C-alpha cells in the first residue's frame, strides 16, 4: 500500500491514509506504543490485537468496520474506511459558523447503545474518535474497550487511569478496570458540552456546571456519582429529543397547553390522563396529535400502567397508531422505539401484540437498525406463546408481516435461531413451500 499521509498519532499506535493497488483510499492503523518499556510490549500488543478482534466482530452501521487485519505482521495493523471528517473538526466548523447541528447525535448514541447492549464500555469517547464515513457518523478507536463483565480485564491494572482527561469519568481514575457503562454517558455529556460551548472549560473528572437550556442535561450526564447519571443511552436520547422537541414545538391553544401542562404537573392523576387522552383522540390535525404524543415519554407510560389499565390501553393504542403512521424525522424513530419497548415490558399480551405490530412497521418503514433489533427482542425466544400465536394469525391475514420479519433478518443480520420457535418454524415452512 502507498502511504499518503499520517492522520493521527496516539499512545498505542498511528493511523495513516493509504492507497490500495486498486486506487482506493482507506485508513490503516499500526501498533506502535509511545515510550513503552520493553517488558510492557507483549501486554500492549495483546491489547491491540484484542481491539482489532472486537472491532471486527461488531456489525453496526455506526461502528467503524475493520476491512482487513494483519495481526501476525510486525507491526500488527488493520485497515478501515477513511473518514471524511471527524466530529472534532465539525464542532470547530459549527462554532465558526455560529450554529449547533444535532445531526451526528442519533448515530453516535446508536453506536454507544449497541456497545452497551453487547456488554462493552468504550472508555475513550471523544470528538476525535467519531468519524464521518459516506454520510454516516461512526465511532472508532476501541483500544480501551472493556467488557462490563469482570472476567477478561487482566490487560488493565487497577490503577491504570487511561482515557482522555477532558472526557473521562471520575471512576476511570479510581478503578479503571471496573468502569461502568455510565462512564460513556459522562463522556457523551462532555462531547455535547464541546458542541454547545465554543470555550468549554472543564475540570477533569468533575461535573459540568453551566447555564442555559442544556444545563440540567449536561449536569446529569456528568454527575460525579455514576449512579446519579442517566442510567442508559436510551434515557439520554429521550432527554435530548424532548429538549429539541420543546424548543421547536409550535404554539398550542391555551386549552391544549393547559391540558398538557396539567398532565405533566400531575401525571399520577387519572382525571388529568382522561382529559389528555380524550383531547388527543379528538384531534384531527396530525401535527397537534404528534406534538402531544411526543410528550408521552417512556416514564409516563410505565407510570400510567400502574395507575389504570384502561387508560394505559387507550394511551398505547394512540402511541402505536402514531408510531405506525407518523412522518416524524428518521432519527426520532429510535426514541419512539425505546418508548414501545418500555411499554411492551409492562403490557399484557393483547397490548403487546399491538406494540409489536407497530414496532415492525416503524422499523421497516424507516429502515432503522435500532428499532429492528427491538422488534426482534420482542419476538425472541422468551416471548409468550399467546403473543406469537396472535402475530402468526395477523401474518395469515397480512402478508407484509412476513416480509417485515425477513427484512429484520436481512437488515440487522438477525439469526433465524433468535426468533421464538413458532416464528422460526413459520419462516422455515415458508422457505420450503
């Protein structure tokens, strides 16, 4: 390969832009730790090889793929697609233009959520490690990735406070090898701070203190005690989209505004829920209905289920109709998918069938990886027989359901074995027909 230039130099190696014999430009990362003692090299090399093997096994549109690797060469190396821009560069350009552009965030959050779903913590999230490839933002640099299971952490000493200080959570300095998932939430808060503030002064390992509409969100991301942060990427995503929706929402009538305000102020009131649901059910204007249903987040739905089964059923019907037919922005699908999954977890079998059908429609119509996985989980091996039988009855009436199931298998490489056994048999019988 012909080396074009050195892109970056880190503690464990360097990245070059190279040209293949076919003229394609790609990136190549080679192992070359700076200042390492000879006795440390075997351990560091195993870490590098582990990074490559993990990254090679991750298949997600927002995680940088490995094209080829040569782990037995000297030095070991691997190649990946060439990014056209880093998030670090984009943030600088956005500040120069006086704007904040949220488009990278759905991709970044989806990637981190996938890592956490598989039991990994990245531990080195920062703008320089988020790259734009063909119009899609991807996270890269998995040199410090850690399983949340504590059985394969021997490559890291307890006192090894690695990571980038401007983005590392306090617990990374205290007990690096036992870093929880919320360390990545801390880093995401710091990256968001970079994107919002042209001069984001931060003291390493401390909570961000700032002003403005994003202040509560940034503070919650970077709580010193990780147990007080957002518990998951899904919770952070919902808070972000709620903030964006509130800032761009059209003005409602005084009556409508009062109905929504009363619900949000007293979400434990059956009367407030009845008035809210009746108002939404009577709305013929889809934009008004959309505005109201965006306000019904996962926490409110789960709370309603404990208050009144009938009201919960009415709310689920509305949310599922909205999820199946709304023309909301593509990236907002992840928020709606999270909402459907949380409702699914507390719903009865009848409502679960409605939720599953909505999730199938949402995932396939918007071609959204995250929601496809959620629909797959709903119809996985632990699904109730009654739910699956109901879906099969629906599939006998509507042949698009079979197509949606197959689209999920194709789209997220969902193994046939992951479906409930009745769905496996149904699809296999269709193959053999």
